[in-house]
């Protein structure tokens, strides 16, 4: 028997701890589950199609050091889609 209603797909994403805490608090304040809050944010962004601007951080040396400390991706691992 085919499924009826909404169909959801699970995806795993990573957040910096402070961003995750702030997003969870915002969702709670809005009375939404975290996943619903993230869905609403994505829906709004995709509907409005506003520009997303990336700016270079002031502390470029610290950023470069952090990137250099990250382990290189293992090419034998499966690529995520």
C-alpha cells in the first residue's frame, strides 16, 4: 500500500555548538520543533531568493590556522550528496 501524506527524508548536517544552541532556543521561543524551524528557514530563503553574501572574516590568520588544522578528507570515503 503506498504511503499517504507527507514524505520526509533524513539528512545529517553539522552546526557549530553556539549556532545550534541559538537556533534551538529560537525554535523553542517560536513554539516549534527544531526540525520544523530549520524547514521554515529554508522554505523562506528559497521562496525569497535573496542574495546570500559571504564576507571574509577580520581575523584571517586565525581562520587560516583553523583550516590548516582540519584533517584532510579521506578520498576513499563515500561522497555525500
